[in-house]
């Protein structure tokens, strides 16, 4: 999945596959995670947020989405 670099103190890059509703997030510490069944509006909100890290924490991490650690 192609990810886009984001300017954040926590996140490095973000990718999204609208067909499978899979969100992929790479963290600055090197961790790479996939989150499943994430609606497009959540991805769009993350990319438009003034703080990507805060949005991630509020709407994705605390949103209860299933996830898998890739590395």
C-alpha cells in the first residue's frame, strides 16, 4: 500500500485502501500497523487534521478498530 508522509511528532506516513477500508499507519518509532473497516471519512479526517497524532488517538486508537502490527 502506498503511504503519504505526514508532518507529525508521532506518525511518519499514512496509507488507505478504500476498497478494503484498510488504514495503514507508520509511526516515527518504526512501528507499522493496519487498521481494518475504517470508513473513508475517518481517513479524510486524519489527513485534514491539524494534529494527526491527536486525531489518530481520538478517532482511530480509541475508536476500537481491529488492527494488526506488521512490524
